[in-house]
C-alpha cells in the first residue's frame, strides 16, 4: 500500500528527498523547507484577501434569493 501525492508514489518521494539531501546538504535543506512553508503561508493569506469580498457579495445575493 503506497500513498500518492500528486501521482507520485512513496518510493519516488523518497528518491527525490534523497537527491535533494545530496544536492543541498543536511544544513541547508531545513532552511529551504522553512522558506517554502512561509511562502505557501503568504500565498494562502493573499488568496484569502482576494476572495473575501466575493464571499460577502455571494452571501448578499443568497440572502436576496431567499427572500
């Protein structure tokens, strides 16, 4: 039984992680992953800021339709 992440199996993920460890080293890899996590977090915040006004409009439209 293997887990799939974006159609990549466990073996492939382990191979990619091993190659990344060899290329960047044990000290640099956690720092890179931390930066990637922060980038994803900022992206989610930005996406939420963009979609909030549309959610309010949708709520108002739903209220009008119910009446």
